[in-house]
């Protein structure tokens, strides 16, 4: 590969073939729930039971035997192992399928489904099962202090400094399975382009920011990603 520094942004589309719903498809998560109700701090404050149940359901699905990494996740893990230069995956997904496939250099910019966070101390806790609003937080002993470790609308995504630093020095940027509707992630291609990187979109269909990419490959992530890294 004629590249030294690669940044790969992944979105819900890469996990779709693993059985995890995307957000904006006709049968997507936002068809079943109003975004404002389950993915904003205001929604959580108004109805914490609804929000905890929404994430409990998604956690149960992620932990079920039916959900496994697919060929696209495995191809990226293989690329990381075999690539001589630096490779960073920035995922918007809160599932752990990249880790399960073997990727190590990974930033979860929108958080992680299998962690909770104390709203007062920011201490993180791994979780395996359901969380109830009545559960006590270990660090402060308060009920209702634990919230999903996810980034909701209006909140700052995680590790932004690390991400922008990588974007400023990368020579290839690839976005996989993301609709390009949510910022700041949708703006990463522009930043990478300014840095002089080649930019490639891999998606089922043109994204909202498709015109910003220099290359496009449209199809299933499980076919296009292994083909790219072969
Ligand atoms: C396949 C496939 C297959 C299917 N193979 N492909 C106006 C302008 C600009 C910004 C704003 C604005 N007004 C408000 C904002 C900011 C706001 C925002 O972007 N709003 C927009 C709606 C306009 N953003 C924020 O609030 C963010 N914070 C922020 O901006 O802080 C301030 C800041 C300032 C300066 C610098 C930095 C920050 C926070 C955003 C948090 C998003 N949170 C969620 C929920 C996370 C937890 C959870 O999972 O529940 O993150 S929302 C949801 O959308 C989730 C996703 O990560 C995110 C992106 O979705 P994604 O991955 O693109 O999924 P889909 O469903 O949209 O698309 C899937 C794609 O895959 C489709 O295109 C399919 O075709 C494709 N596909 N199957 C290949 N098999």
C-alpha cells in the first residue's frame, strides 16, 4: 500500500450485517424511538427508565450469540496486523465488534454500550447485564447516578484531540457505513482532504457528504472492505 498513515471512520453500516440495526434506515432505531427521547441529555433527564431500557435492550442484543463481527470487521483487524504504517479506526459505533474481530488501535468517539459512567465523577464501570435507575453507583453511592457511557446529541464526542491530530497527518481517510448526517464525524473527510489525504467512501449508497470524497465504492461492507484490503 502506498500509504503511511490511515484513518478509518466506521458507522452503523459496518455492523448492519452482524445483525445490529442502523439508525436512519426504514426499519432503523430512529423509526422505533424519537431521537430526542433516547439520545439527548434532556431525554434522559425527562425519562431515565425509557432511556435505560432502550440501552438495556441494545446491550442484550449485542451480548446474544446471534451478533458476531462480520467479514468487514475482520478485514480491518487483518489490515491493522499487516500494515507497516500507522492505522487508526475511529468508530461511531457503541458495539464492541471491532475489538471482537481483533482491532486494537481504536477510538470509540460515541462511547461504549458495555460501559456505564457515573454522571458526577465520570468514573467508568464495565457492565454485562441490565442497569436499573434504582442501581447504586459504586463510587458515590447514589441511586440514579449511573448513565450509559454514550455520547448524545449536544454532548462532546470523545478523544477529539487525538482524532484531529490523526486526521491532520493521515494520507488516506476511509469512511465505512456512515450516512454523513451527524457532526463532527461527517466533517472528518473535509479535514482529511485539507491535510492532503486521499479520501474514500464505502457505503451502500451515497452519503450526505459524498461529494467531499475523492473515491467511492458502493456495496455491502462485508464485500467491499475485504476486497479493498486483499
Ligand atoms: C451499509 C450497510 C452495509 C447499511 N454495508 N453500508 C447543524 C450543523 C452541524 C452540526 C449540528 C447542527 N445541529 C446540531 C449539530 C450537532 C449534532 C449533529 O450532528 N446533529 C445533526 C443531526 C445535524 N452533533 C452533536 O450534537 C455531536 N456533538 C457535538 O457536535 O458537540 C459539539 C462539538 C463542537 C465542535 C467539535 C466537536 C464537537 C454529538 C453527536 C452524538 C451522536 N450520537 C449518536 C447516538 C450514540 C449512542 C447510541 O448509539 O445510541 O450516535 S446518534 C447516532 O448517529 C449514533 C451514530 O454513531 C451516529 C451516526 O450514525 P451512522 O453511523 O452514520 O448511522 P446511519 O444509520 O445514519 O447510517 C448508516 C449508513 O450505513 C447508511 O448510509 C447506510 O446506507 C449504510 N449501510 N448497511 C455498507 N451492509
